[in-house]
C-alpha cells in the first residue's frame, strides 16, 4: 500500500477517527502514525473537523414519547408483558439500512476531504548548488511541510538515491529527512525536529537505492546553510 498518497492517508485518517478502521488495518495505521508526520497531520485534521461538527450540532431534548420509550427499555417495571411480533421484512429492511449507511459513509470519505491544505505559507527557502554554482535542489519550507524541487536540467546517476539530512546545533549526528526527487518535485511533512532556528547545516548524500542502510550519510555531496533571518 502506497502511504505516500495523500488522498489515501486522508481516507485512512478519516476512518481511524470515525472508528470504522478495525483490526489489522487499525494496527497498521497506528504504527504508521509513529513514523509518518503526514499520517499524524491528516489524523489531527480529521479530529478537528469532527470536533467542529460536534460543536456545530445543537442540543435538542427529545419529546415525551421518546422519553417514555427510553424508560420502558431501561426500567423492567415498564417492560411490556408480551413482545410484539416482528414484521417478517424487518431483517431485510435492517440489512438494507446498514448497507445504505455504509455507502453514505464511503461517499462522504471519498468526496469530502479536509478543507485545510497540507501546505502552508512558505517561511524559509534554501537552494543546493554544485561546485560550478549550478542549482540542483530547492527546498520551500512551511509550517507543516517541505516542498522538494529538483532542477530541470540536472544529470544524476540513476542507480543511486539522494537523501536530505540535517544537523542540529549541539547535536553531532546527522538526521535523515527524506529521499530527494530526481525530477520535478514532491511535498513531504515537516519532521518535528526540522526547526529552522535549530539547524546548523543541511546536507545531501548519495545513497544506495532506498536510502541509507546505516542511519548515517554514506557520501555527502552537497551542503547548505539555512538563513533564518
């Protein structure tokens, strides 16, 4: 399953918040949220949307007839002595009602995505250059995401991947952020550690396909500093 698909993440997050994601699927999404800022962000969006819907619903007390039915259900004294025979079509109607409800939920999940965009206002930008001062990759950084853009005329080795790293002030080890696109661009969730004021250096390394296997850069090719002023 391609969890880098934002539409899929929105659907899974919606089902997770609504409580309709069950079993192994819910366990997998729980594990995904531990490592994916995108999944956590999509889930928090849906939690806010559901909370807003809850706050928008006015409280209307039921009429007396409804209260009487509730009382009869919870107080044995008021229970009828004979059970009313069920309509033979009751089971069919109930099944069709459940199916209709499920269809409505699916349609809502497909057609109503959160209105808040994953992207936000760009607060910082940084460009990586090669030794001849030719631009390679540009990073547009916003509050919640980072847009990684590859230069259109780059010539890269296709049997390698290129990985973005940061080194925090006062922290000696490099922290992996994402694999960079070799063409065009892609948007990623901003790592919680990616705070511009705390970043001492950004770096790009050349790695085997799939990224660093050791958790550290294999061969650093380019570096850049982030201007936070």
